[in-house]
C-alpha cells in the first residue's frame, strides 16, 4: 500500500453524448467541428412541454435495451454510464478477475442523478394521482451509476458518486487518480454521467436565465449562455507499472490534479479560485513549452465564465498564455454538467494522442475580455504534450485535471 | 377485479428472468430467477393490477417461504379476500 512514486495512466476511454455514440465518433465529430445542439421540444408525461436548444443523445433506446436487465430498469444516467463504461473497459482490455476487482475503485460523478425518475415520480403522484414506481429511489440516488458499474464489473474497491455540479466529472477522475496514487486502489473506473434533459429540469435552468436561446458561442462577444447536454464520459485508470506489466495501450498519464473552492459566491466564478486550481494541477508537472499546451476550457459560453476563465489562464501562464491554445468543446456537445469533465477529459486525451486540437465552434465576434487563442471554428494540427481539462462549478467548486504524454 | 391467477402468472412471466417456458401453479419459485429488484417490481405490479396492498419489507423476501407459484397465487388470493 505504499503510495510513494505511484503514477496513474489512462488505459481505456468510453463516451456517449449528442456528438458521438462512442469515442471514435465523438472525436471525429470533435475535429470536424460538428454542432450537436438543436432546438427541441421536451415533453413530460403529464403532457406539459418546453422548447429550447439542447444537445440530446439520439437513437440510444435500442442500445440501452441491450445493456441487460439491471441497467434496463435503471435511470437514464445509469444507462449512459453503463454504455460508456462498457466501451472504456473493452477498450482497455483490462481483466478484473484474479483479484484486481477487489483493488479497483468505481468513482462516477453526477450533478443531479436520476432527474427523470424523480420527475416522473412527482408527476405520477401530483398530476396523475398514481403511485411512484417502487424502484424510484434506487433509480434516482446519485450513486446509482457507481453502484451499477461496481456490480456490472465485479469491482469491490471504494465506490461512490461525487456531486459537485459541473465539476463532478473532473473531481471523480482526479479523486480516483489520487486513490491509485495513494495505494488505496490499483485501478479505477472513473468519470461521470448526466441525464437531465427533462421538462422540469430545463424549466428550472431557464429560470436562471443562463441558457442560450440559439447556439452556444464560448468566448464570442455575442455569447448568450450555455446549452444543456447529456451523456457520460468514463475512463479506465491504472497504476502505471500495472498497465505496463500487462502490456496495456496507454493513452496518457494523469500528471496533475487541482481542486479547491472559491468560498465566495453560488453563481459568480472567481478568477483566483480557478487560477489556484490550475496552479495546483500543474504543481509537480514538468510543463512543456507553451506551444505544446492545450487547455480544454470550462468555456460555458455564459457572460461570466468566459472572461473569468481567460483572466485565470493569464494569471497562471503569464506571457505564455498567448502561445498556448484553449478551446471550449461545449459548443459542440453541449454542457454535460456533471459529466462535462468526463467527456472533456477524453477530448484532452485524444488531443495528446492525435496531435490535433478540437475547435471552439460558433465563434464569430471577438471579445477583448476573452482574448486567448481559442482555436476558432476549425480544428488545428499541433503537437500536444500537456492537456488540461478545466471544470468550474456553480457554488464555486473548481477541479482541474492535467494529462501528459507518456 | 381481474382473475388473480391469470394476472399473477402474467406478472411472473414478465419479471422472472430465470423462467423458461410458461409458468404454472407447479412451477418452483426457485426456478423463477427472481432477484431483489424483481421482488419489488412483482409486488408493485400485483398491487397496481389487482388493487390490493401487500404488506412486506423489501429486506425480507416475501417469497422465501413459498415453494411453488401456486403458494404465491394462494397468498395473493388470501390478501385480496378471495381465498
């Protein structure tokens, strides 16, 4: 259990969201600058509805039905997690038998958990005078996805959900890496899942006046807000020597993780908190030349986030901030909220693997407050040795994961 | 009220993953492959479709003392006052 000097690497990737049913599709659409957001009408089972732009996963029903009976009875957020985890585990070629299952953690974040199960239960009770389904609680608890995955793969190490709003995914990956680094676990399934494209949740988000009514345009002067997405991003993490010993394909190393809180405000982000979290993530890292650094920004496309994040990046990197590249991929796949850090970490890792930086799409009016090289509208060929995934949540919770080339 | 026996056999068919073929009164409870989720679902379906209330605690499998599907049908009939 000696954690000294233990390194953590990523050996498997799995994703499902509006712009991809799997990692290959997600990445292909990412570098093709495909916009996955669309105005849609979302209906509740009492007939009420809301029309707003969303980044919804299409054609998932058949796949969900193939995930087995346990997952078939679970909430959509557990189904997304299972689909992405199946892909990540198959991709890694990892075998949890022979004792590894007992040394593997399952850390799956979510901002909300089983939103549609909760909403259906309330509508049944209050509008339709029906009883809630008896599995409502088991469907909606935020740890449902983590529990289902631990059962699905026979994992008996620590398993729990981290819920820190939009930082849930980054926290989950970072904490799982820390568990491996500390020697508590040898491997982990880590990431996050979110499924809140429901009438009630969208109505509540709309009430905050923070949703765009057209496209999501991160760092663009005419940005109007975020667009809610859904899905899951899951990684298989392993202790480096363990991965090497079994000849695993290694995507990247988790070279740093920073987490803190602003301690200031529920809505407005703070430059210092975000900057400190990035500094913490880079603390022990051999930082390459700025030309080889890519930051997958939190970049929500809200009025407040984007200039705050720009200032935070400038504060951390100083003059180098003009030589590194930053992009927000949320304009393509939407804001997956709790799962954002999951799919965006995959973007960061694929950038290292492919030496291509995915773009910030829908960018059309420069904003002097957001004056970094945000790779507008088209992917760029560029060597990436260090990729940083930023997540800054409502409530002032910051989590930053740094991935390095191995 | 629906015919309890046929309604219950239909519910079992839908929720018993271990079942092969059609369930009858003689089918062994052990052969139904009912897990903790399915117990809760079967009881919910019984309550919804047959309009009765089944007193049970989800941590105690109410099927544990029953040997056959016939025992289950009789227990539900008793609860509904039709026994």
